[in-house]
């Protein structure tokens, strides 16, 4: 279909201008006459879809999953359909103004700890929200995290649910191509590498920890000259503690990653909320002094501002 400004995609959506091209098709800015706002319209390139049916499957999967979600930290879907030519699928989504996390890191380098606090908290909210609904994202990475605004307190949105596993879906489907795994290699958990069909929420939590690491030091934790080398680093948890890459980090940060990247799933943080709570403690008041044998650091707290003790005790109550 030839797309042009002024085209009425639906009776209420009129194209305004092209926004860019993606791996599956094109993205346009449009006017939603009912919502009275500008929206984004994503179209599938039918030629690409004919050459690779998985493109259409991913597109349809994203639309189906997003239609079930309504969170301030997940990109919003307004509607889906087929263009007037009868063959070009599209989805209408909220139009986001800002940049992806990877674009922010390329522009500014590592995030400061204040911004990190906002990003970690909101990502934890988004991940917890989809996990409560038995949805696994399976492709959490910096490219799929959007920051609205360019200040230290951005609103965070989770994007791209084309690989998401909805509740009740049996096993894994190879949506990324013949002979490849589901997801992005650098963010995969050890379990995801060994068996894509058994991926559960723990895979998202591992990828969440990778996202936090990348945001903190502007580098990936697990590396290798070849894919097998990187997978070996992941499977043996071989990474450089962030304190060796960035000066001035609170003592609890390394302990947080030690637990998040534990080889034993049972020793990791059980939920995104637990990861966020422990992170906020680690970068503010907490200093890990020992391991109590459960894989969770034991914390001591230093004097802080008036009222800090109340906040800390509340967080401890939640963590216990």
C-alpha cells in the first residue's frame, strides 16, 4: 500500500507524516479524531511479511498482548486493523516523545544514580504488572525501554511485545528465525540459553538486571568474542563487578548484582518489586556486611536525613 499524508487509515485515524522505518515496516504519526491527539501507526511491510511469515506472527502477537494491558509504564494500544487496501496490517499506539534507553546511554553515557532510581522503579512496575497477568516479555533490552523527556525524572515505558509469551501458551515458538533462540542473546538468562521452551518470569528478571547493569556502567555485563563464549560467561556468571568500572558506587550495588546474577534461580530476587526495593536500599542507605546463607545480603544502615529511618523500616518490612 502506498502511504501518504492525509490517508484515512480508519474513519478516525488520518496519517500526518512518516516517522521512520523499522525491521517489520513503517511508522507514521497520525491524528486520532476521536481521542483528539496525535498517535503512532505501525504498518507491516507486506513484502517482508510474505518473505518471512514470522514477521506477521510477531506483529499480531504484539497487538494481541498489548490489547490486554493498561499500565502507565507500558506503551498503550488504541486499535488494530487492516489498511484500506485490505492487505496491510497496522496498529495504532500512543505517540511517545523522548528516546530509548540505548539512545540516552549513547548520548550521555551511564545514568546518574538519581535517574537510575526512577528508571529501576518504573521498569519494576511494568515488569511486575505484566507478570501478574502471566505474560513474559522475553525481549527486555535497552532498545525496548523508552524514556519520555530528557531530564533526571523520565517517565518510563516498556515497548515491543512481539516476542511476549501470553498466558497459557504451550512451549516456545521460534519467532526470531530458523535455528535461533527467542530473545536477544546479551540479555538471556542461563535457563533461557539451555531451554527456550521452559522460559518463565525469571528470564525477564535476569534481563532486568542486565538492563540495570547497562544503565549503571554503559556496558554489557556478559561478553565474548563469539556467541558460545558469551553464553559461557552467562552460564558461569562471569562479569566484572560494577564497582570496578565506576567509582563512587555505594557498597551494596555489587551485592545486588551478585544476587540478581546468581546461578541458582532460587537465590535470585523472586520478583521485580523485590529487585526494586533492594536496589533503592543499596544505593541510598544500605551496606551489605555478610551473607546469611540464603543468598540475600544482610544490611546495616547509616545515619541519614530525618525520616529516613521510617522509610527504611517500611522497606525492611516489605522485604521480610
